[in-house]
C-alpha cells in the first residue's frame, strides 16, 4: 500500500544529519519522496548517511560559520531548486554544574543549538531560498527546555531559548505561509546520549528511566 503521506519532490535541509535524530529524519523523509540537503560537521558519518538516501546532497559545514552556511544553501538551491523547509537537528550537550560553566563553552553550545537555528530561519525565509508555499521549519529542542535539571543549566538555556524563538517566528513567518514547530524529546537513545550517560551512576540512570513510562525513545520516534 502506498504511503498516504507523500512529500514527493519537495526539498528540505536537515542539520545534524550524520547521526542520531538528524540521520533518522533524513532517512524517513527520503522514504516519503523528498530531495534533501544534509548538513553536518562530521564528513565521514555524513557520507554514510548520504549513501543510504537517494537524491540527496551534502555539505560538511560548521553551523557557526554563517556565511559558509548561506553559501552552501544557495549553491544547492541554484542546482536543485528552492527549499520547502528545514529541520535543525544538530546540537551539542553541556552537562556541568553552575560553578564549572565557562562563558566560552556556553557560547559555543548556544551558537550551535540556538543561534544556528535563527540564522537558518533567516536564510530560509529569503525569497531566493524559500519555494514560496507550504513552508515548514522544525527545531529540535529538549524536555530540558521545559523542566529543571541539576548540572544542566547551560544546555537547558539553549533549548528553552529555541522554544521561545519558535513561538515568535511562527507568528512572524505566518504571512509567508511558513509553519514553525518545535519538538522537545525526552531521553532518546543516540550516540550523544550514550556519551552523556557515562556521567551518570546506576541510581541516576535508573531514576531517569523511571521518568519514561514507555522506556527511552529512539531516533525513529522523533523522525516520524
């Protein structure tokens, strides 16, 4: 039976596409018929994602380099056509107590998690990039943008900010027929979460698992 949800020949940008939620989203969208521009800083893993997807292009880029990001998107648009939307799945963790937080590290995490989302929105909304109808922007936030957690203030601040940004942009971009939505996952089993879990003892890990009645989520859950 054909999939009732078809996005045939629509074009989207996916950041963080080398792994985790970004990779799962890219594979899912490709199955719905999308043409994709995949972005990540990890070239080796990004090539692996591309090898699993038909009709995709890739750009290995540091999302904090705005001019390079803009040039990469414009190059894709010139060759493939304007974008219908993007999903900002790239993100950095920052697990540290307040006394250990440094301004430099926080700003780096903020630039990737939040500022990049703002710059991407600005680039996409331009008439040179946006296809002009049925536009869609999706940000990946986190449950930590909603609930409190010790030793997580740096990361939580970036994710709370992106949720507020989505609300404001949804109003501002509505006249251009662009929808803006934000997904705030709980704990998802990804390469990044596996690295973070090494910081937790057994009791803490058990407590976190107890907060998820259906267990930890998978990247495919969020992609869908």
